[in-house]
C-alpha cells in the first residue's frame, strides 16, 4: 500500500491478527473463538465492532480476503488471511505491550482520589460491599483456572486470568486493610476529612468547590 498504515492499538484488532496467525478465518469464526476462550473477559467487543475491525485491518493491508463462501441461505462469509505486514505489526505491538508499562486510569483509583466527599462513617461499609464482590469474582476465576487442565486447555491460554486473579487478590487485601484502618483509626486520615462532614453534604460541596 502506498498510504501510511495506522498502528494497531485496538486490543480487538490485535486479537484478530493473533487468531489469523493460526490459519485464515472469517469474522464469524473469530468471534466464536473469542467467546469459547472467554476472551470477552479481557477484550471488550461486539459482533458489529468485530466486523468493523476486520474491515479496517483490510484497508490498512494487515489482512487480505482469501475466499468467499455461502452455506444455504446464510449471508456470504469472507475468509481473511494474515499478510506478512500484519504479522510484523502484530509482533511489534505485542512486544511493546508486554515490555512497556503504560499508565492506566482505573475507576476505583479515581474514586479513592475523591473519596473525601463521602463521610468517614459510611466508607467502611461501602468498602465491605466492594470486598464481597471482589471475593466472589476471585472464586469464579479460581474455579475457571482449576477446570482448565481437565478441559485440555493449555496454560498459555489462561495466563490473562491468572493475572486478573493476582490483581484482584491484591485489591482484596488493600480494600480489607483500608476498611479496617478507617474503622479503627479514622482520625489517622487527618482532621480535614472530618471537618468536611460536620453535619450535612452541603458543607462538603463548599469545601470541594
């Protein structure tokens, strides 16, 4: 292609390229494999966005149509193959993602940065609710990981779930510790937090403004 290709940064686009390393596929099959391997837990996508991503990868020269087939009354399905340019781009982007930490902006971290708008008396109970949800999520992931060997799933295909479990367990410990600290020593977080909540919410809004 003569035009400059855009770099592939969309996780779904990287997943499409990664699946096509195995063999040529049509988008419907890629979507099915995404669901079968529970990649929707790691990569956000919809069927419509999947087809849009494949079209963009085609325009950029990273994939190329191989053949088109039709089964019965179903719409035509185009099989796509990975180009050498697509293979090189995939490996370059994956090396970057694995080797270079990037600052992300989790919602919970943002909430902690602004938590002073809530009263010290109500925060521990809210953290308890979060802790319960986190604990349930860790159980689900452990069950999936425990079941993987019996299903013949290679460990390389579940390491993203191992990572998620490790992150969740760290958050469980942090949330539990923070809730206990606030309960046992609310004054240890400074006088300002308590000054913000002498009686009602309007006083909070005046200080935050």
